């Protein structure tokens, strides 16, 4: 079903388009209209089912309606999650989906393991939507940082993990502080007895949404960004194909000429690579595609336009050798992996020159991807903020300081650039 049929605010429908969601997933189709109607929801949904948007969209819609009617409360929605990572993720999805609304809700994420003071500061003047782990939420409430007594909507995300991680007491304590009149949206992947008891205690005449695992259509895509100097990208691509055993990778490059030149270079290194671009005859295109589909060609180098028509189920890896110009293209590109519910991987090469552009893509997508450095191919350009240093052979983390070998490699790359040999 399309998002336009679910009764959402037009800006939220547009946000789903901007994020590259073409159709609502089954859990979204079932839960959103019920949630918009004000009823409680009990949903069985796994990660990857699109469950986050299934509660974020109604939360934002409801907040917008209240705001427009002049009924802004001190706190509209509270999402309880089991982990810091999930809190950050849900916060980012709320912000990304809210971006086009006429007014922006204040979204605050609260989790432990970091100083509470910045979180208390951020809560000054209140918050519209809070995403929190239960322990830190209670700390914040004890510091008088937040009042829960006028909450309109409570969301429990991954309720089974909340209980597994031992949050039962904290949850009970939070629930005690909530107003009795409120809407509850309850999401859990599994329903062991403790989860069922909690649901029974919390929910009032809920609509039940059960989505079988197989029906979860939203792709599960791991996104990676690797910091690398421009002149090292071809070598790194060849290295990754081998080190990570990529058997089928769709590589996006900026120009027709570059698809040909890169394919040639990779073939010279003994890899099976082919170029796909608009100037090939229909026959040549078909041959190239058939070779890639059948697994004879491991690396397909394509421009955005040429790649439009490629529909290969379960493409395991998509690589942005050159970054796309727009966020929309980014979404289209990564949508080529992890299709039909399969897990996929989207890798982007990011250099000092393209770092700012990639940041913009991240911002528009409402996500943040840690920059990796691959041992032996570390970026020499200091402006890159690196959050992780991962050795390609999985052999642990490498130090930031360059080895002699790295310096030699860089010097060779610089020389190649100077003499026009850069890829
Ligand atoms: P979740 O189950 O909320 O963890 O979502 C899993 C992934 O599916 C996330 O990467 C979402 O961005 C993506 N997603 C959510 N809804 C849709 C949709 N309607 N169509 C395509 N992808 C979606």
C-alpha cells in the first residue's frame, strides 16, 4: 500500500518518498491507520520490518495535529528502547521524517553511559518527543529534567529486549509516573509470557498486528563509509573484493569513460569486471548484464542511468566509488542491495574532497555512518574524522600512525597523480 493512502500529513508522505520508501511495509500498513485513530497497538514486528517508521509516523502526525490546534503538551510522545544505539537510531528517524513538517518538534534522546548534564541542558524548555532507555529516563526525571504526567503517547520498542536486559523494575517505575489516559503502541519481536503480561497490563483494547517474518519486506542494509584517498580507490576496491570475498558487486562511478577505464584496470589485475553505460548497444548491454547475473562477472561498473534498469535479486554489495550527486540517487543506489528482505551492504568511498558531500547525504538520510579505515589504505588526508580503524583482514585495530609501507604507497599514489595515472 502507498503511504498516501494511510491518512498521514502530506509532509510526512513526502518524507517517506525522500527516504526512498516506495510502499508501506505490512507492519506500517496495519499499524499506522489504527495508531492515527487513537487506538492502542500491539504489534509483533522484527527489526527490518519497518517498525520504527510504523510508530514514528503516527507520533509525528499526532504531534503536528496537536500543535496546529494549539494543544501543545509538555511532552507528546515517549519512546522507550532497550539500548543506546536504538535510541540514537529512533531519534534520527524521527528527525529525518519530521524534516518537511511546517513546524519542527523538539526531539531529545536520553541514554546512559554518557554525562547526564548535556541531556538535562537539552531538555530545558521541554521536549515534544523523547526517545530514552528506561534507566537514564528515570535519572533525568529524578533531576526534575522532565515531567511525564501529561504524556499523550507511549511507545515500547523491542519490548522483549527491554525485559531481557533486566529493565522490568525501571519500566514499572516509569509506568507509575505516566497519566492513565494515554495511547500505547507496543512493539516486540517475540511474546514470551513476561512480555505478554506487560502488554496485558499496559494496553487498552489494542489492535493486534502480527506480521510473519517472511512478510517483512523492508530491506536490511548495512551501510559503511570507508575513508580513502582518491588515488587509492581502485586498489582498495580490488583488495576488498578479495579480502571480503565479494562475488557480486555493483560499483557506481560518475562517468561512462570511468566505467570503461576502471573495468580495464581491474581486468588487468586479474579480476572479472565489466562496464555498463548508455553508449553500449542493446546487445552488448544484455551480454554484460547476463554475465553479471550469472556470476561470471564479479564487478559491474555502472553509471546511475545505466543501473536504473538492473533488477537483480539479493545483490549482496553496492559500492559508491564516486558519491552520487543527490540524496535521492544515494537512496536508489543502496536500494539495489538487500532486496526481497535479504540483508545487503552498501559501501561508500569517502575522501577529504567528498567528506562534506557525504555528510550532507547522511544528514538528509537522518543517519550517521562511522568512517572506517582499511589497513594499508588509510586516508592520508587529516581532515577526515575517523571513528574506527578496522583491519581488512579482521586482524584487529590498527594504529593511526602511518607505517613506512603506507608512506611509500602514498608517495607512489602522489606520483601517479602527478603523472596523470590517477584513476
Ligand atoms: P526497522 O524495522 O524500523 O529497523 O527498519 C528497517 C529498515 O527498513 C530501515 O533501514 C528503514 O529505513 C527501512 N524502511 C522502513 N520502512 C520502509 C519502507 N516502507 N520501504 C523501504 N524501506 C523501509
